[in-house]
C-alpha cells in the first residue's frame, strides 16, 4: 500500500525550479570600468596638497592660520592673538601668495594680501594648496601658490544641528553653530561663529626698565563674529548655488612687548561681505560654469595718540566663466574668462580709483600613455584696456613604476603679478607708473605614495625649485635669496 501511494504522489507532483527567470525583468546596462586615476584634473606635473577633512574638525575653535601652520608646509607669519596672520609659500611674500574662496580671489586689492586670522576653520569644508605654476589653473599672481578655501555640499538626506562652544585662558570664549538640512537635490547650510578674548596674559618685561618686571598685557582685546549661508540646488544635468559670507572683527592693537605699556588708543575694525552665485551645466563630454561674486572689504584704523583715522573701502565685482571639454579618452581642454573690477574709496588716496582686469586662459591636458601625462597653459591679461605679456606654464608627469604610485613631476611657468593699488596710489609713497612683476619658476618633484593597509597611507615628496623674479627690468633670484625649497 505504501508503495502505491509513493508512486502516485511522484506522478502527480509539480516540477520545482530553484531559480525562475523572466526576460521582462532583465535590464541590460553598459559595462563599468573602474581604473586607477593617474593624476587629478589640471595637476599634471605640479605639486598640490590638501588638508584632510578629519583634521578640519579638530580646529572648530581655531583659525585657518592655526590650521595651516600646524598641518602644512605653509609658513604663517603671525603677530599672536588679535594680530594679523599672513601666508608665505616657498619664500615669497604674502603678496605673492593668493587666497581664493571657491576658486575666486579674495585678496584685498589695496594691500594685495589676506589676513587668515579672520577666517574660522569651522567655516571651511576643504583646503587645497597649489604650489608655484600649479596655481595658474585658478588665477594669476600666485607666484608662491594659491590656497583655495572651499565650501561644498554633501548630497544626502539629513538634518544636522551642531553647537560647539569653547573657552580658554585669558578670557577667551568661542562658539560655532552649524545647521544643515536637505536631500539629494537640495542643501542648505548655515554657520555662525563668535570669538572674544581679553588676551590679558602676564609676561616678564626685561627691556622697558633696568629691573625685570612682571606685567599684564593691556589693550589687546579681540572681538570677532561671522556668518555663512549656503544654498545648493541639483538638477539632472546642472548644479546651482548661492553663498553669502559676512564677517567683522574689532581689535585693540597693543604696543610692542619690549616697550613700556601705555594706551595709545590704537584700534582696527574689519568688516567683510562676500556673496557668490554659481551655475554649472553638464552636457555630454563638456562642462560649463559661470560664477558671479561681489566682495566688500572695509578697514578702519584709528590711533588717537597719532591723530590717525584711516578709512578704506574696497569693492570687487568678479565674473568668471569657462568650459571644460573632454576629447576622446586621452585629451582635455579648458577655456576660462575672468573679469575683475576694483572700486576703491580711501582717505589715503587723492581720489576714488577704479581698475578693471580681464584674463583669458586656455589649457590642454594630454594622456600620452598610461604612465605619461602632459599639460600646457597660456594666459593673456588685459589691464585697463592694455594687453600685457602673456603668461604660460607647461608640465609633465611620469609614473615611474607600473605597480607603485611613484611619480616624477616637472614643470616650467611664467606668472605675473599686477601691482597693488596701495603700491600705486597710497599717499605718501605710491607710484602710479609702477610696472608689473614677472616670475619664472622651474620645478622637479618626486612624489611617493605608499599604502601599507586600508587606513594607513604615507605620502612623501621631494621638490627642487628655482624661481626668478623680474621687476622693472631687473632679475632677482629667489632661490639664492631664500634658499632651496
């Protein structure tokens, strides 16, 4: 009986399949090729560096000057809490080192410098350093290089509220607030910063009198506040953004430590407003972008004892547009136009000054083989309807070993710097006939990237560089004057 039931069930059972396939559910997609990138766009042959975002998080209560001084090869000349902090790359002065905010130059057109002590590190999402000729991808005039401060979105759905207060010695109080909301197509980021410091430390004065005296620092208070609002929209083939950055600082300027303390009533107030609109479009193998920026910098210096009241207002309007096109798999070309209009009102000039500067830049990059990449850049500058001598740069990058990330980079460049408006029109001492400055740089870099494990990597590079500067028909060898970098 059992045998009859078994064979009956076997004959009546339905066929079973471990896998069922349906042709209508099958989607055929193109293959995706993942390969190691030999170099970053626009960097073939040039030395670059960036500050890791994890390090940036440790400096929410510090300035960009503190960040760069402790985590990069940039030399920061600082006058302490409340004092100015200016960068120097490769022995050049602060005027030959440019500061950019999302690729837009924010150096003061009057002085030609930028005070990094006024920028809270918590406001910045990324810091890139372009050395020598590598800076010409962004702008002209950065003979030592360019430090690019970036603020950018993270395209994911999340709501973040960060409140980060802090306090320290000598009456120092700081606070950072960050509010972020959005999704994969919209992002809003708000950041606010406040800092206050009495800066009343004790020190031993061994110079002001015949006997050493313990004194307390006076007239050294600092007050600083800032605000950034960023809005981003992302479409299928475009990204649009709007940024607003307001910042102010009030500083009492004390007398030098080695002199007898007094109260000269020396103060400096800084106020800046920076706005930026950006639109990027991606069409096929080409990318197009346009950026419009307005920057207002006000500086008021007072010295009651010397009867000085210096009022300076610099307004800058910048329009930058460009395109990047990929030709096949091995070539890439870029075209950029940058127009900068400076309007200066200062009681240290005879009259209001206006200067317009336009630059036209073309660059091409070619991947000759899997281990060799070359790049060429040419720039023409038009200053007040006058064509200047063209700038250029050329670089090549060779991957020395196929299995190792070891690169040999070499480049040559000519970069020019337009005189600052203070150099030309400040009273007394300005020279309206001052000529432009030209710098020639020759550089060879050996870069070695070693990966020992997934989280542990070491990057080492050695650079030999020579820079020559031409000013009013004379050459100055900076490599001999400043040493080898």
